[in-house]
């Protein structure tokens, strides 16, 4: 009887451990503080600004040509002549303005790309944080299950040595322990992978070392506010907020400017020149206009290519809008279903019910109403119920994160929690 109480008493120790350290908000903000991806996005903006300065400048610099000339005259003597020519290319058909317009749109696009990267880093940090948190909770449960069944197996072995148990019960306890040990090993592997993804999401991949992988992060999660819902016109909000769509609009403006520029390029630029010189003792002055004729290359190919690129970007933008409509509706439905499931486990008090299952199984086992096999089954059912509850909570968080991602508002993750 004392052995039975020893075996069943440790069942009450099965509970997830909670600790308080780094918060979800801190993780999201840490991801965008010094992440290499964001640094590269800033560098892209610097490149685009330099290109804007370049495209806003004149396409042609003035040219000054000095040609000294020394001639031996037929009648004898030497003539020292010279020619000074100043020429300046002139862009016509508004090419400079179109180049500047295209570069400005490109700068707007990379600025939106940077905002998109910032939002995505926050989303990925939140997702990695949640996955690491629940990987830790799962590992705690599996480890406690493994430790508990190990003690059960040892207790049954001692009873077998005293002739108080059968070899069948010993084999059953050993098999249950082996299964729990395998589940704990898999949970440890998942925890290690989740920890590495979390470090990478924060831009700290250089910290993924043998020392870091053995470190246990202490994380905490607030409770989700079940009644929180997205704004009424979620699709319109996403259209106005999603940086990838805003970047596509800027790219469409850029391709439109490029098409107009390619059309203007079919009109050749002119060059104005003025020459002053001295030849054979006489002063020379000459004014000239150089007008190329687009005979061998009329730039029609570049123009048609620019029009095709404009159509391609426009088609991509329209398709992205359609995809966004589906994504918004799917995210809203998924979030609603996840909150209903989460509300269900809270209403039914699944965690407490799982504890009660183990307690009742212990009492029935002590009263002789359950054998060891039935006891192990109830242990597994209780643990499975707690694992299911953890999975439902995790899916609720992932649904909230996905909804915030689709709407283009990572801050919604933190707004929809209980204070």
C-alpha cells in the first residue's frame, strides 16, 4: 500500500512551470533594433537616395575643346592657329523630370520595403517567441511525465523483487517509461530548434553556440483577450497599411515613369556648340546645333519593353490585392475559430479536469478498482489533455499573430491581450 501511495502521489507533481523574464513586447522591439535585415534595408534607402540625386542632375556636362594647330604655309612661314569649342547637350521631351520621377518612386518603394521588413521582423519575433514558449512548456510536461514513469518503473521493479508484482506489470511500466522518455527527447529537440529560431528572429544568430543552445530562456505570455476583434473594414485597412502593396504602388508609378521616359527617348537630344578660333591670321566664330537622326536605332524595343514592364507590375498589383482579400477573410475566420476553441477550454476548465483525472485514477488504484495498466492509461489521458490545452492556446496565439500580419499592424498582437 505504501508503494502505491509512492507511485500515485508523484502524479500530482505533473504541472507546467511558469517563470517571468523577457516579455513578448521586448522580443518584438528587440528584433527591429539592430537586425541585419533592417540594416540592409537602410542601406538600400541610401542607394536609392544617391540614385535620386544622380537622376535629378543634368544628363550632359558642358565640353570645352581646345585645339592648337601649327601649319607650315606654302609661301613660307608658319601659322599658329587655334580653335576653342564649347558644347552643351540639351535633354528635351522632359527626360530629366521623368528620370527624377522614376527615381523618386524607386525611393518610395524601398522605403516601403524597409517598413515591410520591420513589420515582418516583429511578426517573426512574436511567432518565434510563442513557439519557444510552448516548446518549453511541452518539454516541461514531457520531462515530468518521463521522470514520473521512471519512478513508477523502479517502484514496480522493487515490488517484483519482493514478489508483490508480476513480470507483466514490470514490462508495462518499463514500456510506458520508454515511450515517455522518447517523447521527452523529441520535445528537447523541438525546444533546441525553437531556441535557435528565436535567436535568429532577434538577429542574434552569432549567439547560437553550444553554450547558448544549452541555455533555458525564461519567457512569459499574457492571456489573450477573447473578445478582441479586428476593425470593421479589415480589407480596406490592410490595403492602406500593408507595406508590400504600398511598395507595389510605388513600383507601378516607377514603371509608368520609365515607360514615359522610354517614349521620350525616341526623341533625340540636341547639342548646342559655339566655336571661336584663329586661322591663317583671321578670327573665326561659329555656332552650331547637332541633331541626331534615329535611323539605325529608334529605341522602339526599349519603349515596348517598358510598356510590358508597366503591365506586368500592374497585373502583379491587382493579383496581390485579390490575394489579400482572401488572406484577410481567411485570417479573420481562423482567428474567430481559434478564439472559440480557446474559450471552450477555458469554460470547460480542461487543465483542471486533467488534474482531476489523475487524482481520481489514483484513488481508484488505491481502492483496487484499477490495475496498473488502467492507471497508466489514465496518466496518459491526463497528460494528453494538458498537451491538447497547450496546443489550443498556441494555435490561438498563432492565429492572432497571423491576423496582425495580414492586416499590416503588428501592434495588434499586443493590443489584443488582457492587461
